[in-house]
C-alpha cells in the first residue's frame, strides 16, 4: 500500500492555475480535434487506441517514433501463469495482441499443465520484428485511427471543479483538442537508464524520456512515486554452446492465444527451442564484489519482486543458484535473451558474469543489460474505469499505474481506451469486477490497495480463479464488450454459437445416465470398487486423463455423437465438468472469509508455519505489519485471497476461542 514518503511528490492543485490559463489560451491555435487522444505506442497504447477506434470514436495515437509502435522493450515473450489469462481476456474483448502473437510466435507452450486447467498459463516466445510488424499493420488498417509522430508536453484543461480534459499541447506548439485522453507512457515518464554508475535520461535505450508530460501531471496534483525495472544483456547466438544445455521444445500442437484462431501461423516442427542454464558461485562473487559501482541496485527505489535483477536475487537469497532461460529473439535474429539475468553492473563486469554460466564460457555480449527508473501515479487516484479522480476524461493505463509486464499493460490499455471512447460518445462505460475477470482483479487491486512495487498478475490473486479460466474468457466477456460496441459481429456470433453448443451438450450429458462401471466397461477401463449411478457429465467430472469427452460420447453415439465432430467443444466440456463442483466450494470459501473479516488474529501467530503455506513475500509482510484482523490482513498488497482462506481456517483451528472484535 502506498504511503507518503520521500519518494512521493504531492503538489497542490492551486499551483496549476497559471498552467491552466496558459494552456487554455492556446486552444485558439488548435489544428485538429479528436474524440480520443492516446499518448504512447506501447502495449497499453496500442490496445487503447484500437479499442477506442473500434467503438467508432475518432481516435489519434501520438507516439514519439512510429517505428517503435508495438516494440517489445524487454522480454521476447507474451503470456505465462496469470498473464496468459489476461491475454485471453484482452482477446475476448477484441484486442489486438493475441492475434498478433498467433502470427509472430516462434515457440508456443502452455505452462503449469501438471495442475488443473484453471491455472494453465498459455505462453509464446515471440519474434520481435514480426510482432511489431503485425501490430503496426493492424493499426494502420484500423478505421477511425490516425497516427502521428510527436511529443506531448502539456495537458490542456477546461476550467471547472474538478477540471475537465480539453486536449494536449505538443512539443512543436500545436494543440490537439480531445474529448478524452489516455496516457500510456510506460517507463518514459521522467525515465532514466542506469548502467553501473553511469546514468542517462531515457525511457528505454535509444529513446528520449517524457519530461514535459511528467511535469504537467505533477502540476495537476497527482501523487507520483518512483519505481525501477531492468533488462538483461543480449548474447550472440553463435557464441553459446547449446550442446551443453538442456533443450526445451514447444508444444505439439501449438495452442493459439486468440479465440478466433484454431491454429497458429507455423507448424509444430518449425518452432525454435529454448535452453536452460543456471548461475554459479562465481556469479554471486561478481555481484557482491561490485555493489559499490552499481547505482541501480543500491538506491532506495522498489524494483519488481517477481522479476528481480540477478543482483537483487543474490542479495536476497544468499548463495542460492538461479535458473536462466536462454530465449531466441526471432527467426533471423542473432540475439539470445537470458531470462532471469537482468543486471545493471558496469559493462565489463557484465561480460565476466555472463561467462560464468554453463555453456556461455565464451559468450559475446552484444548489448549490456541496464536498469530503468521512472515515475508512476498512485493508482488509487483512479476510478475502476481508469479515469482519474482529479481530471474528468483523463485516463491512465500501463506502467504509469505501477504495473509491470506487457499483458498487464495491454489489459489496462483496452479498458482505458474503451472507456475514453464511451465517455466521448456518451455511452455507458465498461466496468469489470473481480468475479468476472483477471482484468477486474488487476484494476480492483490497483485502485483499492495501490502498490509500492511493480504489480504483476498471478492466478493466486483471484478469489474466483476456478471460474476465471483461460478457456472461458470469451464466455465471460465477449457479449459484454459487444453490447458497448467494442467487439466485432464476427467474434460475437462465434461466442454465441459456442455458448449454445455448450449448453445443449451439457444438458444431454446430464440426461444420459448409467452405472459408473457400465461407463467404465464401455470405455474399456478397469472397474471401480463400487458402481454408482452417474450421468455422462458426472463421469466427465472425474479427474482422469483416460475419461475424455470423446470416449464418453462414443458410448452413446446416437445421442452424443454430434459432439465428437467438434474438438473445441469436447475440450470445453471436459473442463466445465471438472470444475462443476469445485466452483461451488470456492464460493463457499469466499463467503466464509467475508463472514470472518472481524476475526481477531492472535498476536503470537506463527506466520512461518508450514500448514499456512505462505509465500516468502506474504510471510515477510505479515510479520512486519502484524494485522489485527482478517479484514486488515486481506487489505495488505501482495497477500493473496487463497492465503486469506487458509489464514481463517488456521486461526479457527489453533485459536478456537478467537473472538470477533
């Protein structure tokens, strides 16, 4: 949770009076006017401008460099656990990133398959050049969207209380009128790059920071904080001895991100491999020996807890060794991205560090790693629509709100762009609750709790994760998006069709009943100890890889045979059956937490107890903060809903006399 401190700057809004007068006077020189203006062409900005334009709003995207629209500034991948859920939700609302990934991936893999489908993580290694090309072509062919190269220096307001957005002033003095404005500046807001003791102003290597816009936001009175992140050195592919490393191929068949696609653009055998290595004791020594010349690590700013630099991992976990994934950056790229090796050491020390890894003893470092520090706005300054509370019709999305990751940025960008258009076109805004989507969890966490470290999405953050699955994002969100003009007719009709087929199939599966051993015998499976009368749907609910939709339907082909012709329907039916009872149990757990919010937590509670099964982060925060009640514990940023459920049970079991306060 954010607290005032020396890393926060708060400026009274009355100091902006002169700025308002100056900006307002320039409206007479306005060269054009748009329903929605989006600042920044990163992952939040591309989704924001696309969403606004799809809704019919006359939209302008302002970017410093047209050539960097859709740039993957850090890792060459999309998705993962929690993050893959967000990409599916963005796609369900007709966003662009999932379809572009399906046309530019070089390896596709679903993570976490050993667990249930609710927490599977669709992920893809991406060809940077192909992805950027796909995004740029998509935006160039988007009706209602204009793109210009420029730098935004100031925000133009109409007088009022609170003030209302009127437009933006560009660096060349032009003023663009706007009914709504979406700011998606990523790490560019007063951004600074650090390598060793060297610093330079930049949002990323080779790109200028947004200084004027940062001052404008500060003058408006927004509470600003400072965060940091980093990226690893890039290594020449031909200098790595891959024969010494563990090979990790992609899935066969590759699973697409988009609900509109049945397959990705390449064949399974065309995928590129990733490789695994790990750090050594020598890496630890190099890091510890050079702390005095590593400004980025030693300064008192908060970096990403879940994607920390190698220096932070060594300082935090001592002599433990760490995995490093070697990921290709594209089909025609000579660069390898060492995921997990983000560092900001002096360049010569980075070379020494890289060469301490197995298989990289003679590695050539093509580009050093570097750190970035940047301003962000306390996200509690926002409504759940991502509109700011201080200025009407001003929206913020992406890393400016304290998040990290392409997926979190894309999801916020889509929501902000849709709502910027909704307000400009006098339509009902889009709101998404925690019960509906991971997007709702993300926005609720940010706008309610704030953040003091780069926020990353995990499945454990969602109370209703069993129903918020990657496979059903379209059923949860597409019709809602269509109702406000955000989703195309093609996607809407496809979703309606799959919902109708799913409902019809589930009804038939529930109607067909036999003894469980009759089912098993017909599927040529060993009999169970007891035979229970079960429907076909109840048989599918058994967590057994051998009991598939196809095998169950083949038992009664006259009634269920039509289902066999639809592979997508078969997969969805199995997943729906698996979670049919668990979702009810999950709802009861959530209700139990709500009933016990006033339950007092004993002062002597052992947060390190194995039965609580808390993460290191949760243990650290609970021990430090010492919340007195369940309600207080649930408001601590980073304490997951599933951990709160376990905490309630633990307190009741170990302190039966625990009283409500």
